[in-house]
C-alpha cells in the first residue's frame, strides 16, 4: 500500500510521488555533467533534493557511461570545525556509499591509509584522485547536506575539491554536485 511521505527521501514503490528526475530538469542538468562542471543545487528543506539526487545516481549509473556515487555529509556536522574529527566520518560515508551503490570496496579499503599519509587536509583529494583512475568511466560525486558542515571542515572539503579540479576527468571526478539548503 502506497502512502504520502513527508519525512526524507521517497521510495516510488512505497510513496506517492512525482518523478524526481523530471523535477530536477535533466535537460539542464546533464549538460553540466557532460561539460565537467562542479556546481551547487540548493532549495528549501523537504522539497525533494535528496530524492532527486538518489534518482540521478540510478539514472547515471544506469547509462553505463559514468560511475556515480551519492554521499550525505551531514555525518560530519557534530565535529563542527574539528577537521581531524570530521574527516574519517566523511571519508567513511563516501566509501560506504561506494560499496552500497557501486559495489566497489576499493574506497573503504584505501581511505584509512590515505588519511594517515595525506592527513585530514589532503585525504579526500587523494581518495578521489586514486579512485577516479580505477575505471575508464568518469566518476561523478553527489555530496548532499554540504551546508551541514561549517568553518574549517567545510573549507577543507571545498579546498580539496578545488585543488583536484584541473585533474578531471581522468584523475578526479568529472563532475561534483554540492547540494544543500543554502547557496
């Protein structure tokens, strides 16, 4: 029996819903990904952002042209500005989603070593650089709840993404979508 869902992402098999991909306007979104853009999606709470991102992951992976992973960075919010405390949780979230979505255990096996070697200010960059080179298909990364991070933790994530931008798509994600409530 289907019902209306007002708490979190929708599951079309369980919930009455509109097609999240139609609401995201794929005609405008796909060219940004094809053009190797890094960009922000923002909208008020409970408007279908996460449902749209999850549908986009399935769509992109379904084409066979991309490896796309979604991660919710809200897990790092409790660390506030403590980058060293936040980074293991954030890396683990990305790695777990890679395992669940792509059936790819590589990030989970590698991130602890990269964190030791590159430290919290370089581990994400190192993980994305190495992971992007594991497959000929470009990597697309969707980072939800980016604005749950604050201060130095947020800046560290953004700086590591920015520092790898010139290596894309062969050695860094082709496209990164940052999603949140604030711009």
